[in-house]
């Protein structure tokens, strides 16, 4: 259901937040697409995911690359 948007756009961030709120792990994986997140973005998304207490969503965010990591 997602549309193609630049991964760092405001629209994409809103879609990521919606996927987390809806606990839609497949949509979240597609939206993140392996793109590195800023540390602040990642921390915010983890905090948002903790509200829903969905371990799959938290795992996806934890496994997302972070800008500045050795793997990015």
C-alpha cells in the first residue's frame, strides 16, 4: 500500500510513524528499506514502537542501520 517517496522525506517519515502505530511490520520494512537512520530518528522511532509494545516492530527498528555505524 505504500507509495514510493524519498526515504528521508517528511512524507516517508509520517508513513513510517503510521506503520509503527498500526503495528504493520511488513509496511515498516518496506518503508525503511535498509536506509540508514539518524541516531535521533532511530531513538524516536524506538520510543514510538515501545508504546505499542510490538516486539517485531522493535526488532525491525533495532536492526535498521544507523548513520555513523561501521556498516553504513
